[in-house]
C-alpha cells in the first residue's frame, strides 16, 4: 500500500497519558468540527496509561473515526507516541493536538481550505487569556499569510507542535520527532525546524483563535514534567546541533537564509529560560558547566561564520561572543555585569 494514499482529509493525532476528564475538551471540540466527520480521523496514541480509558472509549459513539493505539511500554514523553500516530495516519494532512487542549469548531475545515494544494504547514492562531497560553508574536499583525517568510514573519517564534502538516511532506522527508534518549526537551522545536526546512509554503491563519492551549488546574499538562529541564549538558547541545544540521541540509533555504536562520535560532535559544547563564547555573557542578560551554563553543565554531554572529539578536549576541572567545562560567558572569553596568551609565 502507498504510504501516502489519502483516505481522509485530516488525521488528528493526540498523544495521551492519564488525562482522565481533561481530554473531554479536546474530544468535544473534535466532535463539533464543521468538517464532516467522514472527512477526518482521530488517532489517539495512549502511552500505556495507568488509569482506565473509559472517558475516551465513550467518544467512539460521538466521533466516527476514532482510533485508539495502545503503546506496549510507557515512553514518558509524547515524541514516540506522536510518531506512531503519524505512521498510522491516512489523511492528506496531520493535525497534532495535545490531550489537554481544544480546537475552534471550524479549525480543520478552515486549515484545509487555506492550505490548498501547495501549503505544507499551516499555523493557526493560539487563544490567549487567563486559561490559555500561546505565543502571539507570529499573529500580532492580525493578517493571514499564504506564503510566510521565515525571516520576516516570526515563524521561528512558533515552534510548538500544534499545527497542521501535509502528510506527504512528513513522509517524503522523514519528518518525525527524535527519540527522547537523544532530545528529551524541546523536541517540538527540532520537529518544526525540520518541517519548515522542507515545506514548499508555510501558511499563517491569524483572523481568529483556532487553537486553545489550556492550562490545567492541576498544572499536569503534558510537557510540564520535571524531566523537561536542561539539567545535563547533552540535552542543550543535542538540540542546538540538530537544529543547525537541519538548517544546513534544507533544500528550500539558500546559504544566506541558512546563515540568518542559524543566527536567529541561537539568539532565540540562548535567550530562553532566562539566558544560557541560567542553564549553566542548573548544571550539577563546575565540570558540567565547562562541558556545556566547550560543547557550545565547538558548535558555534563549526556552524557559525564570523559575520553570522552580528545577526544574532542583541540580547544573546554577547553570549555567543563570550563563549566563542573562550570565557568560562565566571568570566561570562563578569561579562554580563560589565554590560549591565555600561548600559546603566548610558541611560543615566
């Protein structure tokens, strides 16, 4: 059988683990979709939950094509369950959802219509409010963009996996999540960079809220685990190395675009969770801190040209320069203090 044969317009893939009643919002929103239920399937991949799946099973009467895949072992991360869901999908498009979230009633129909025959990734606006959490930078202009630019339309600010992807693209280019043994944090960033790097067109829908990223009352959302932390050098190094390698292998971006995107990404990563100084602080000891700095220096020397550094955002540029210059953790801290002191003197 042709793995790209389409039986549905959309395959909605949801990784699940012990969601209980929290999954009702997601499934209710799928049952309400304006797209006819004959046109989409819902593939729920259960990561060997310890609780019964009664809540989910009850929706088999409300959602025509609800399929439940049960993992033989618990993976502890959504990456492998998501991959298994994508492998089993037979829709023209794959929509990734988290078990705690929900969609606007017209999301699937609107995304497919806007994608047409040439958009490979469709990014819909996140709802934002007291119970919702989603970056808004990509949607601030409030306009729909059929062919969005990686360089000017803030696509790198949207690296969460809650998007629609053309399945043929995912399969033809092997776009899948890394195993958590290699990348156990920010796995969605690497997945999306790979998707962006091979997509013919990336489309943005900003005319309404499409995806509702719910904050659970018990703070038990997938991805909130204590293991989702950069508490070991390899976790940070692997993601940066993987992203740079993907960017450089892109058949879509030319060398100039690749250079700019690498600079943009390292600026983004270095300014996340505070800064790299915050990541260095949570390492186990000085040896681990030095291991992380040396690893970052090797990646910077290998993948960034001298001129690329000047395209890194100012908030992170000094870190790239300091690490490349051979500074250790204490020297980077002192460098930061001197920069802050100079900034204060300029302001006064």
